């Protein structure tokens, strides 16, 4: 009997071990929602694989339809289907996702101090850091043809008046100063004019989002509209700006038809066709954007996706571990090795900075602003605002009418947010 009991005990013990080991090996499976295209980025795939290998856990990546990702995600959140992890650009649309109720607050995390100053505001919501910015970044500004400038003896302008004088000189030499693909609306990129205003007056954002202020109440917005109107009348954007498309940007810049454009520096690495035209990417430099709101001009930092953790989920500790893993310098440097991007983190060294940034680093670093208007102002729209400015430039509305169009569109969006 004793021998039989011992055998049974051994069998039971072995059974316990066999059932316990697989459970430990399987680990935790985290669900991750986000735009399918965003989740397919090589550095996203790499950091996920690195963590899975080290932790023994798994991330179930569920890419949402690119054209409807936010609507699908919002529906899931509304019905309580909240994933362990969610990526989203840090903008005002996050209001719909109740960030402070749903996402982990990282304000006291050690890695917060490692985030670039021009990026951190995008990760911040009502004073709390709600996610880790882990994305491609860029330095946006006014790109100019260095060879054309040199041939005409033009110096890089440092004030609005100097910039306008450069445009006048280019016109005198039969060169279109700026290529503006105004027909597409968004390439007008008027948020570059807003960013320094938002940085200097954060109270404007609060008042706009509370319905206590309109664009019409902000003098700098009027100044911006007046500059666009004047620039169009003088011919700074050429004769066909109203029908010009973004698809032709490489051709117009590459042939020297236009000397400048408003853009982001990584565009020269990802989109510019250097082999087809007279001027290669390195022939262009970066200088501040001058749009009437800041006399010394401005640059804009990149818009970045945030990786956020569901603080109410049963796998919150594993989700936090993944984000802390992403935030380690050796890990993000491995993920971004060789990627053409501005650094999101202060210790990011494996990325490839643009030639334009390296050549004018001091100017960019001293005048850059975080992307503030688009992420922070509810209802801010590049396309709708661009459309209003196009109507102004074409003479279909005056400055007051242009600002009203922008305000009406923004306020309509704000009203819809307040009803939800």
C-alpha cells in the first residue's frame, strides 16, 4: 500500500509540473490596436519582436483599417473593448478616448526626462504624460535651393522683412519664390504660423477649446492671413498656385522653377526624386518659416504617435513593462538604427538626421516649436483651414471672412465633441 501510494503521489506531482510549465511558457498575450499602416512600420515591428523575445510574452497586433482606424477604435472603446495597448497621435481627438480614465499616467516615469523638448508636449494631456512617443519625427521649415540663392547673392533671411525681400529678388529674376500646392489644401501648412503663438500663449488653447475665444480674437491669426493675402497678390506662390498639386512638388523644386517650399526634412529622404532632376536633395537647405506671426520665423517639430497602456486592464503590468522596455536607450536605438528621422529621445543616436538639419542645426534648435496647433486645438484642420486661406488668396473672401470660415469649422467640431 505504501509503495502504491508513493507511486500515486509521484504521478500527481509530475502532473502538476506538466500543467504548470506550459502556463509559464505561454506568458501573457497583450492586445494592441492601431492604424494598420502605423503598426507595420519596421521599427514598430522590431521593438515588438525584441520585447517578445526577452519577456516570453506575446503582442497580438490588430491593425485597424487605415481609412477608418480612429472611428473603429472609438467604437471599440465605447463598447468597453479597450485593448491592453493603443497607439494614437497625441492630438485633441484623444479627448474622445477619455485619456485620464483609460490610460496609464507616466508623468513620474524616469524616461520622461529623455524625451525631446519639442516632442514632450504632444505626449501630455491636461498636465499628465499619457503615453510614450515612439515614432518617426522631422524638422519642418522652409526649404530653399542653396545654388539659386548663391547665384543671386542671397543670404538666408533672419526676419520677416528679409524673407519678403528675398521673395521680391527672386521674382525680379523670373524665379517663383515658393511652391505652394494650394489646390490640395493641407500643403499650405498654416499650422507653422500657429505653433509659436500657441507656445507663447497656452491660454489661447484652453480658451479656444472651452468656447471662450475665437481665432478672430487673436491678432497673430489676422497677421498670418494678411501675409498670405499679400504674398499671393505679389506673386510669391506663382500664377497657378490655386491649381497646383502636391504630386508635382519634386518636379517644380527639382527643375528650379521655384526656389522654396514649406515642408519637413525627411521628405527629401523618403519622397524627393533626386535622380530625375537638376537639383539633388543636398542642394536644398532649411531655414525658418515666415508667415507673419513671428518675426524671426519658426521651425516645427514632428507629429508623433504615442504608445499608451490601458490602466484598467488585467494585463496592465505587462503592458507597462513593454512601454518601459521601449523607452530604454539601447532598445529604441536598436529599433531606429538607420531610420531617416529626427530624434524623439535625447539619447537617440542610431537615427539618420537630414543633411538640411545638420547644416543648420543651431538655427533649428534655437527656433523650433513643438507641433502645437494641430495636436492641441480641437477642430484645427489643415485641409479646411487651407481651403479658407485659398479662398482668401483668390479674392473670394476678405481676411475677416477667411477667419470666420476657419472659426465656423472649428466651432462645429468643438460642438460635436461637447455633445458626446
